C-alpha cells in the first residue's frame, strides 16, 4: 500500500473511533493486495484503485464500528468481496461474523482472505438469505444483521428479520436517503422500530452516506 493511502486509512479510521495498530494496517495491506490481484481475473469490485478501495470499501466498512459492542454476533448479508464483515473483524477480534453471498467466486475470495489473514470467529457461506435451510440454521441467532449497498430498505428488513434476536438491530448501510424512503420501508413492518439514522460524509470525499438502525421488537 502506498504511504499516502496508508495514512488515509489510519487517519480516516479515526473519524469512526477506530485506532489502527501496525498489525491491523498490515492486514488491510494484504487484503488490498489480494483484492487487486483477484480482481484482475474476476470482477469482485468495480473500484480498482488503491485509494478507491481504501476509502470506498475499507473506511466505509468501518463506519458502523461505533454501533457494534464487543463480542457482538453479526450476520453480513450480501457481503460481496467481504465488506463490511472482514474489515470489522480485522479491527475487533471479539466480533463473531458470518458472511453470506450468493456469488460463489466472491465467497471463494472471502474464504481465501479469512485463511490468509488467519482470522478466527468468521465464516463465509455461499447461498441466499431467503433459503429455508439457511434460515433454519441461523434463526434468531444474531445481535446485528448488516447489509451494505444491497437492495432496498424493505427487502433488507425482510431478509434480516428471521436471523435477528428480539431486540437485535438491522443495520442498513446506504447512500444518501430521503425521509420518504425510510418511512415507506417501515410500512407493514410492525416488528421493527427505527432506532437511529446517522448521516455522514465519507472521509476525503463529498459522498453522502446513511446508516439506519432498526430494532427488532
């Protein structure tokens, strides 16, 4: 990782209350190297520059850190090339994370990174969140279900619901949202309460982002 991008990662993480030690920076450096290498053979992400990955994938993933207590059990739906689950695991080893994605090549990459980084307490599953077998295996298991840039809000809430414990939170990581979209997502969803909406600008950019926390009741 170029020194400039290394500094962007370290300083940008501080915006989300995350202090990266040398071991974490090395892990992100390896992650970046492997992602760029794999991306030459298969389309894991449309973002292909070091700086773009650091800001739009790594830092964006870390934006939910303030809402994840130690030892939280997390399901990451539609995790793609491992975002946000693997970056979250890098910065907090106490988190227990399950990644799920329907695209096998992306799950293969996730498993590759889990091995390369020597991560424990994280696993990658190939499948869809709506599959009955997956729901049976993980029903009411998780404290948090996270979805980043995946589908519309109502779909996210429907998919997250069976996996959450009562009182658990669905965290939707989205772009800039209108209030009407948030309100319409709750129609017919009496089992959720919108707990908090966090609007922020991604560090070093003008990109507006929103994190929504929905509590399962």
